[in-house]
């Protein structure tokens, strides 16, 4: 029907003479009796003329019977006629008008166990159960990983990862970010509402839903033990072209399952990795469940150890290794005759090794060559495989590992280890104070932490010195502070050394400022 009217309108537009009724239009092409009768009816309704339903076009008044004052034609051209008739036809046409559906504002809902879902669940749980409304990125990644089927960060450090969903959540107004020293994130009212709906829906549909913490479980016989080698570790038994691939070849010749990856701390570690039996399952589940076992080894050659002692890097490296969350961190010291060249330096290294074993309670293994190191690591891999292959393993957080309340079958995930042990670049004033104190000879990490517990910052320590009345009291201010499990005291010598350092610095700075004022 719409096609019929369009043909009639085009025929009317091409006509050059004036038309005043449906009877006049009857002479045009594509105008039949029905269209002409409809035109006469509309004209009669417009001018309030009497008309009867079903009246033929011959009984309708013609243009000569109508007064010209009632016609009100502004322009006699064909454009005005066609526009009036087309408007009348469009009003009276029984054809259905095209109706466009209005776009409804649909709320964005993240897919189940996706990156956005995991981030919302982590923020919602932290706020609901621990009253934490603002979380930094690292903590969100740790809390969100149990709720995601894919790693929250890309192991290679580049490309898309589940954390990229944070931009989508911010765009839809579910999460807001506050930027300062490091960015922190929190849920908005809309994000809190969506997260609550996700939790309630999951509890209704899934009877096995763990409301507090989803844990990874590896059944016996469903995982393999892999040796993870730091990608920065180089092979010293061949040429330059073998430095990266040579160590992998050595372990493969010994039938050891191994893989190179970037480790935030340590050079070697072992993981229990879920076994995927076929490629189809690998395509549907690209992320394998991985649990980090108890041992992380830092390999040091004697020349590397000597360099770390001279530059002071050993204290920071040891602190990160001891606080990475594993139960049994280890040092592997590789001897190749270096100590014979410098006997005095060897004594310092020997003392450092003894302090690591006795004071820090860290395991130390010494080997005589690089090949012996490879043999030891291969033996450790086979030992761990025989130990854990028949056990049921569970995941837990770093805090739960440190608390000591978890059984020996609970381990951190590899992803959480990478996040927790990552090297910190933005330090707080308290952390910088600890790094500063570690530069003093004879001041270990437990001693520095004990001082910081009493005086969190340098300013607090200087204010405490100002409150002392005598010089002797200032020198012995820190001597009674205890540290370690045996609660030993720092002693007067170390306390005097710290005081004199700050006193000399302050005295020199004040003298130089007074001298500059006098010269001005």
C-alpha cells in the first residue's frame, strides 16, 4: 500500500496544473477511485462540508462550487499542492509506521570468573569482611586471583590481562580511583550494588560456592612438579649462545621438568602445576593452577657474594628473600676457588654465611662447581616430586602462611608470590628509615625493625634526642632496645654510633648555615 501512495505522489509532483479536488486528480496516472474518494473526504473534513460515508467522487463538490477564500492556497505551484496532499495521505494512510526501538540503559554485568568479576568480588569482600574501603593494586590482585580463571597479571608483563578490566569498571562507574603515592581503588554505590547481586546470585546457583575464600585444590596424581628457573639466570658452562638455553638443556638431559620464567626474588623455585591431559582442555582452560612449594633458592657465586657485601646489596636481597612468604628460603653458594685469591675477603664472606645460618635461620648449601649445582637442583626436584606427588595440596594467602596456622600442604599460588615478592620502588618514610639504618655496620634487619618500632621516622628519633638532657643520655638512648626471639639488647656501641652519626651531620649542617649567614 505504501508503494501505491508513493507512485501517486510522484505523479502529482510531475503535474504542472492546479488541482482542487479528488475528481481533478482522477485524470492523473496512478490515481484510482479509492484514492480520489479519500482526497475528497479529507477536503470536506478540512472545510467542514457535509459528506456521507461511501459517497462517490461525483457527489463531492468540485473546485467551482467551493469559495476561493476557503481554499487558502499560498502558492499555486505544484510543490505546495503535493506537500498538502502528501501530508493528508500520510495522516490517513492505513500503513504501519516504522517504529524504532528505544535503547534501554542496560547495566554492565561482568562475566562470571572474569577479571571484572574478580575485582568486584575482591573489593566487596574486603569492604564487607575486613572494613577496607580503599585497596592498592597489589592487594586487589592478591584478593582477586581466587575468583578468576585467568591470571590477573600477564606473566610476560605485556599485553592484555585480567587487570585490564579495571578500566571498564571505572568507565561504568563501578570503581573510583584515588591517585597519590600509589593509586588506590574503592567501590562506588553502583559497584557495591552489582557486587552484592553477583554474590547473591552465585550463592543461589552454586551449592559449592565458597563465600569467603575460593581455594585452589590439587588432587594427588593431577599435577606435576616443575623447576622454575629465573630468566636472568645464565649458564656458565658454554659459549655466549648457550647462556640462556644451556641450563635448560642440562636439566632436560637429566629428565627434569623445568621452565624459564621471571622470578621477583630467588633464582630457582618449584611449583606444583596442574596437569592438562589434552589440547581441548587447554583451549578451554588456558590458565593452569600453580602452587609454589616451600623452597626458593638464591644462587650466589663467591665473587657475586663479595660484590654484594661491598656494595651493601646483600642486606636488601636477604630481607626480600626472607620475607617473600615461603617457609624455607635457601642460599646456594657456589665456590670456584675465588676465596684463595683474597683470604681477608673470604673471612668476611664466611662470617656472612654463618650469620645467615645462625641469626637469620636461613638454609645455606655450598657447592664446589656449577655442574655440582645442577646435580643438586636435579636431586631436589626428584625429592620434592616423591614427597608431594601423593599429597592433596591447597592454596592459601601469604598472611596465612606467615601466621603458621596452616598445614604443610597449604601453599601460595605462583601469581601471589610474584605479587608479594615484587621489588618495591615507592617506599614510605618508615621503610626508607629501615634502609638507612641497614647501612650502619653491624646493624641487621631485626635490629633496624626494633629501632623503627620505637621511632618510626628519622624525625621521631631526632625529637627523642632533643628531649634528652645530657650527652651521655643521648648516646645510650637506643642501647636498651631489644630485638629478635632472644630479646637481646642493641648495646651501647651501636647506640653511640647512630647518635654520633646524626649529631655530626646536624652540627656540620648548622655550622655551614651559620657561616653562610655571616658571610652574607
